[in-house]
C-alpha cells in the first residue's frame, strides 16, 4: 500500500508535510519520501529506507535541508518516491499509490511505439509504477488530460499527487475511488491527504473529499476542480476492516465506529446460536482486531480483556526482517501474556481477517502453551477467496496461499473452486466443512467469519459503492 500528504501554504510547508506524512506510516514500511518547491531553489527531494526505523527519525533533519511553501510526502511499500520528472508539462514531483496490472502492454502500446523508449525499471526488472504513470501523463498537453488518459488506460489503481513548479499541488483520486483522497483547509492554505485524521490533527478542516476520477489543483489561495468526479465508485472495504487508521473517516464513515458495529453484528449471530455462554473473555488480535472485539464484547456482555499485550517500545511495527522465520520469532517475542487472563480460561479472539493464518496459528499455540482452556476465533471479515488485484496491498498473496483456497483444494481439489460461494456461507455443508478444516489446522476451538451482508451493514454505505472483490470475486 502506501499513503501521501501534501501542503500548499503562505507559510513554510515542511513541518506540516513532515508530520502529515508521518501520520501515514501505518500504510507502508519500505520507503519514505518528501519533495518541496521553493521559488528560489526549485524542486528538492529526499528519500529514505524506512524498513528498520520510522519515517520521523529518518527525516528529522529535513527542517534544515528542505524549504518551500509547497511540499508533498509519501510512504511507500514499493517504488522509492516522489520522483522528479522533467517533461513537456514542466518540472514536477510525483507520488502514486496503487498498482498497474497492464504495465507491459501500456509501455509497448504508448511509450515504445514510434521508436520511443521507456527506461523506468527497478532492481530485478520490475517496472516503476510512478514513473510509468508520469510517462503516461506526459503523453497529453495538460496535467488534467494526461491524468485522465492515464486513469482510463491503467488496469489497476492509481491515486496521484503532483507537486508542480508553479507552487501548486494537483491530486487525482483513482478511477473508481478505491482509495480515499481528501482536501483540508486552514487559514494559510490547503492540504491533500489519504487519511483525514492526519490533517485534522494539524489544524486543517475538511474542505472536500474527492470523488472517483476527480482531479483538483490546490494553491494557497484556493482549489480548482480540473476534472469532475465520475459516478461509479468501488471504495475498498478493507479500509474500514483493516488498514485505515481507526481515527479516520472515509465517505463519512468513521473507521473505529464501523469496527464496533462490525463486532456487534458478529456477537448478535453468536448470541442467536447460544454460543457465548461458554466464553470468559473476548479479546482482539492486536492491533486492528481490537475495536472489532470491543464491539463484540459490548454486545455479548462478555468482558473485554487483553490476555496478551504486544511489547511495542523496542519493536516498532516497521521492523520487518526479510526472512519469514525472523518475522515469526519477532512476532513471538512481542507477545507478552497476562497469565491470570489466560490460565484455564475460554477465550474468544477477533482478528481483522484471516489471510494465510500462519501468524494466527502461532498466537493460538502461544495461548495454549500459557494455559488457555480453549481459544475461539472470529474473523471480522468474510473468508478471503481472491487475492486483491487492485492495490499494492502488503498482505497481498497469490490465491493458493490463501488459507481458504488451500483448504478447499485439500478438501476436494480444483473441483472445489466451483463452489466458492457455498464455502463462504457458514450455513451450507461446504461452509461448515471449510470452517472445521481450518479449525483443525490452526487449532481453533471454533471459527466463524463475518458475513458479507454483515460487513456491508457495518460500513453502512450502499453495497454498489464498495469493492468486495477479495470476498466474493465480484468486480
Ligand atoms: S479486492 Fe479487497 S483489498 Fe482489494 S480493493 Fe477490493 S476490497 Fe480492497
């Protein structure tokens, strides 16, 4: 994934972009970058590796190094960004969030025809998404036309932020608004951001949430809509269930409260089945499972507890060693048990989702090793049946690595994939089989998933506006 934040101001833009970008650190763990524009100096840029230490510490000298009334910053899980581009549209800095699935075709069709060439590759021959977006934009005589062209030919998702050499920022929400993008305003100018809480905390008020495909230019004096929003929206439902920061709002729906509602709906279903009588404590698999668990506990009247707590002071989230075995060891070292809340207790945990299940199995084993009588699991979203093809989601995985798919394959081979809908549904024979097979694999005493209807109800938007592809395969 990734996130970005930009400011155009009558004052120094660097402090707000520094903190505003830092507030997007939950969206990526690989690269951080900032670019600024100063009339006397021009465009400046700085990029750091943030794999082993957070954005804030890597950019703490930026106040001495960079200056400008307009600046952008980004957190990225893939390409180092922002890039500085010199083209027919002038010199500009650009950052993107998303994924391009037809990169090769686009290069062949638009950039390498007529003897042209495109040299934007990363180490290992991977195409640099941001550079490809910039090259597509440069095919047209204006930013608005170029961005619209890029959005229309890209298969995938591209949210775009451009810092021009005219003291303005141009932002474009992706074609169907899978990712959010908002504009904030204070007395000195405007900002643009993925997460709204980032600018509200910095004293900006929400001015506008961009619609799908909308393109807006901000200067310190105002905003101009360069391209109006289109109607079709498919905002990513996972923003609420997992990766949006809890204090954020998307399309008017607060993430934290959506998660409470989601947990309440799951508890209501368990209450109907008389299941909750046996449970001593409800807990969340930290961190994003916690608010779903609070909702579950509130509705079921089972006390909420934290039977284990992550040791975070010396293990920042961004620390992600390359080897899976090291990642597992660190995950284990972080989990500190509260023995009196585990020993001889029947525990129910809520996790935001179950992708591969590897980590969850370790967590459950750790609880049993510490004396739990039983560990029940609830997933705050429906079974993930399809890998996401729209976002550069860090938990993205090929379909057969999904625990649902691999279990279905073990149960009845390829044939089973014809019955994905049945497997998703807990009331069917296949649905029950899938749940009990996963329970066996991951050592859960019981397992249930939030239903598709349940998660849509908790978000509260019309289902036609939501992307739910990874759960039901509907485009
Ligand atoms: S497929 Fe899933 S993760 Fe990807 S955009 Fe759609 S809802 Fe979000």
